[in-house]
C-alpha cells in the first residue's frame, strides 16, 4: 500500500483532503494550530483494488477517514474470498474505537475490487497522548474527537437495535452512560471516554453474535471496531 505524509503534499491538496472531514473542519474553525499539529501525524494511503488495508489481529494505534472508494469488511484474512460482512463508504471514520481502547484490529478490511483505487487518511493516535495529558493535544480537541467517535458509534449501535429490538444486547444499550454536565468540561471528556469503552464492548458482543449466526440469517451485518 502506498503512503505519503501530509507534510509532503502541497497546501492546496491538504485542504482538499481534510476539508471533507467534519472533525478537521470544526477543529480548524476553533483552533487552526491544533489542526496543523494533528496533520503532522497524518499520512495519505492508497490501496489498489483487492488489496488488504487492515489485517485482523493487527496492533495499530491509528484511526482512519475513507476519502475515496469502498472497503469490504471480513472477519479475518481467511474469509476474504467469501461475502463481506459490511461495507465502509467515503466520509466514514473507522478504527477509532480500537485505537482508543487499545485492542487489536477485530476485522480485515479489503479495498473493493470493483470500486477503483481506495484513498484514505490515517492519523497516528499516539499524538493524542494519555487522555488527561494536554501538553500537545488540548482538551477541547480531544472532546471534539470523542464526540465524533461516540456519535458515529451510537448510530451504528442504533442500527443493530432497530434490527433486533428485543435482543438482550439491545436492552443493555439502555445502560449506556449519559452526560448532562457542562459542555467542554473535564467531566464531559471523561464521560465520553467511558462511553467509548462501553460502546466497544457492545459492538464486540454484536460482532460475536453475528459471526456465530452468520450475517445472512437475520438480514443484519456486523459493524466492527476495525
């Protein structure tokens, strides 16, 4: 897979690439220097059709934004000749929960053989440091990031709940922690981090369920942490 650091791309190209990512757009509005700092941890990746982008079991501290093409999701490398479990389309962030929770990749992602070249931005999550370390990445930046991750993950979980509203995992989703405090506070960040952990557990439970039953049995497909 071809990679190119964002610092090696012209400013116009960087704007074109990151301008379509809502997290970076919002961060640039409130703190352009923080956006520039995170860009130093970014690289553009391009994959040929059929190429594996992420291997199940990899330990990888990055999260990703898909810019072009499609990614097919499989349980592991041995399953890539079968039917994919789900599809990731442009504009989606993936891999963030695995990065936040420091777990190995839970699926294999392959560039769709019929969608042409796949292009994505990878952000090395080590730039964030520990949750309460604000020496490089400020609290408001981390809050923006966690809000994005939690909102995206909550939507994925709701898809599952609509498909199987009476399942025990759907009932357990009602136990997810809620935040009702002051926005942009330390309390909000800590709550968002706990929510991400709780959602990761729920997603992995859904994945295990569908891996065991087969994705075609009930019309649903696993949505993974990647």
